[in-house]
C-alpha cells in the first residue's frame, strides 16, 4: 500500500470539528483516518452514481415520454414500399 502523500486541507466550523473528533474517538481511530475514510467513501459513492445514471433535465424526460406516447406515423417512402412489396412478393 502506498503511503498517503498528498494533502487536502479544509476549514470547518468549530462544532463540526468537535463532532468529527468525537466520532473518531468513539471508533478509536485518528481523526485524519476517520476523515479520510469518510471522504473516500463519499467520493466513491458520488462517482459511482454519476457513472451509472444518465442525468437529463426534467423537460427532456417529459418530451421523451410524450414522444413515446404519440402514435407513430409511417414515412411516405415506407408506406409506398409496403404497397409495392405486396405486388412483388408472392405468398406461397
């Protein structure tokens, strides 16, 4: 395992720092280990969610559903090909 060498510094409110220190003490781990593991877990969760789901604006989704609900109209060329197919293809 590679030793941690990059730094990440943040500022927090005093009450947040106290809560983090208390939580780390309850688990009997150093504060830096507690914070590092919490941050790494959350980062992994966010990345996984964004790689798993495709996010689109609500209006796109509404338009997509409306398009699915609208009956399809065949293209003119397709209708002509279907009529022509009846005369070209014989049923046996």
